[in-house]
C-alpha cells in the first residue's frame, strides 16, 4: 500500500486517513471477518445538479436551501456525492473480506434502496434489514394554507402538508449483507476454517422475561415437528431470561433512564388434556394459570415515543409482550456520550452520531469467536461511533478508514477511542456504567485538586504499579 496517515489507538485499533475505496483497492493484508459502517446517506437529490466538481456554485436562494443541499446532509461535503450508491464501492470492500463475511451499514429511509441495490450489484447477498426506531426526528413539511389567499381554499387545505419529509421521521435502516461462501465448499467448513460467515446470536440476545402470545411460544407437539427447527421452539428462542435478537431496535431519548426491573404477571389458559391451539382446542377444558416474570422499568422523559407503550396496558402490543421484551431498547446518544474523552466538548462535531450501545449490540452480532482473532473493517469511520461499539463488544482488531476532507472528524475520533478503549482495558464494557464512573472520577479529581491533593493514577489491566 502507498504511505498514508495511520493513527494507532491500541495495538489492534487503527484509523487511516484515506478515501475508503482507494484504501480497500490497495489493501493486501489479512482479510476481515466483517464490515460495519455508517455510510453517507446522500439524502439530497439537488446534489446531482449543484454538487458536481464542475458545477457552477449553487445560488443561496431566499433561505439558503440550494446552497445547503448542494453539499449534502447538514451541509457536509462528504454527503453530497454518491459513493454509497456505487456498486464499485462495495466491490472494493468485498475484496478485503473473508468468504461468508457479514456486513452492516446504516442508511437513510429514502435512500436505503439505492445503497442496498449497489451492495447487491457488487455480488453480496442481502439479508432482512434491521429497523432502528426512535422518536426524536422532526418533519420538514410545507404548509399549503400559508400560500393561499382565498379564505375558502385556505381552510380546505389547512390540515395538509407536502414535501419530501411530510411525515415525522422515526426510523433508519441498517442494511445486512453477506459475501457469498466459496462455491463448491460447505458453508460450515468455511466458517470453521476462517471464522467468518455466522452471526453470534447469543451475543445479541435481548434481556427480559419471556411472554406468551406468538407462534414461537409453542413447546413440543405435532405442530412443532412440522417447523424447520424440528424441536422445542421455546428452548430454541429463550436462554435463561434472554430472547432471540430481532431485526427491530427501539431507542429511548437521552433523558430516559433504565431504573430497574419489577415483577410482572399475567394469566394464560392451559388446556387440561394438552390440546393445541389454532382450532384443535375448541371445547376442551382448561385451567387458568398465573405466569410470573419481570419487566424493565424506565424513567422516561415527557417526549419519549416509547412511554405510552409501557404505561398503557390496553395497548395490543403491550398485551402480547411483543415490544419491550422481544425487541432491544437503546437510547439516543446523550451529550455526555458524544463528548466523553474530548478535550473540546463539541456535541455537534458530527451531524449524525449513532448510539454506542446500539453499535455494541450490532458489533456483537458480527463478532466471531476470539480464537480467530476477529478483524473488523469500518469504512467511513467518521467520529468512530461504530469502532467504539465494536471494541466494547469484544473486537480487538478494528481498522477504520476516514477521508476527513476538512480534518474535523479524525481528531475527535482519536480522543473518543482513547477514552473508551481505556475503560475497556479496565474491564468495563457497558456504556452507561462507563459514563457514570467517568463522571464520578472527574468530580473526585476536581475535589482533590481543590484540596491540593494528588490524583492516584488509574492503571490499565496490563500495567503494573510503578
């Protein structure tokens, strides 16, 4: 490879300053076991008109909209092109991966299909997408009545809006894809040989008590023997108090806090003679049975979109137990999370932070057994949120590549990675616990300084007392 800037955070975690496609094309090292990235969303169609290198400068317009859109999402130049929609991009990335390797890439709802099409055109297999759902987005709709003079027409259209984001945006997509296994070889042999090609289901299991109400609750019996699993569905989906990871992820607001778990109970009717539901239990005697368990308790902010799901027990999804226990709940990144470890606490250093807890969950699904010394490729690494989630999940070899045209992101990424990697070295991997402990130590350090005392140095796990 040609000489490029490399920043080593630990012996296995690095950031390269380079165009990710060119970097991948020149890469000649050991293949990676997985890919994880937050690719440019390319949300603005107007970049086609004004964002090209030879285009005339976009006019400011009455409110600056054309000037802003010509440079992409929130005015960022890197989002004004089409690299994520180019099959050649993903073809270059495919070359650095093991056969069977999985990839995950964030995408915008309006442009997900373009990225997924490009990835598929490059020869990857597209898996069911993951939906990442939150409630802090806001609509950008245009009123009609404000542009009408006639009173009658104004009243008729007062409740209508138009525009590309007339509905409140509450979901982002995560494309899940896989490099095909080598032809002529069994997938299981390839997985065992190089460690790539499988998802770590137990690493992504969702904590919470089991509740009946779906077809996966059936235990044994004739119905179950006709399922592909050929076994006890309950046993296959539940280990201890955790459940199979789903492809829907919900997020609370940064102000919400998980304060604990409380006992929860509900009544089901069990047929006395073991009859099965769905038409075979009609007329059979049954006995009501109380099922006890636990459910998470959140202290939610007033504007949390999930608040009603946990308070309104009449809600169908709550009754069925689908939401808060089968699906994973994370939080939008708080200011403390965005700025942890930074010398200048600019919470707007990047326009699109992804929650570290969410990234840890996704990275854990991608993680092979430690014996394979898993290697993760993170193109478009930005301010390193995906890299941070990966090292918290257990990845020890992570390479991020970021072109950083304006030298805004890599300095932030380095500081954030040093902070989070330091806590991993001390044995902590839970983001909330790390932030709480960090804040406590910061207050302790400031108190000692006020008292004129010295702060004892915290040692990393592999360091010895001087």
